[in-house]
């Protein structure tokens, strides 16, 4: 829903075992955004739930986020 309202590149992050927002929703949004000219990346974290509480999950998120930020807003 509302992929047409997104105007900036997006990183979609989700745990594969998320019970609040299903992984299929993330996949659907990742597919819908390019139809509206929005670059995006989908990061599905294996074994992750809604909070991504384990340190290894957070490390996966941060190691993915840094190059995407550099590509979209420039290096720090």
C-alpha cells in the first residue's frame, strides 16, 4: 500500500519470521516501488522477528545500511 507516495530510495528491512508484518508484505512493497520510480533494497533477515533483537541481526542491518546510505546521500 501507498508505494506511490514514496519519493526517496528505500531500504526495506524485515525479519523472515516477523509476525506483525509478514515477509510477503515486504516482498510486495519491494516489487511495487520500482513501478513508481523508487529504487529500493529488501533485506530479509533469516530467523528475525519484528524486533530484530539479536546482535547478529542488527549487525546485518547496519552492514547493509552503510553502503546504501553512501550510494544515496554520499560518504560521511
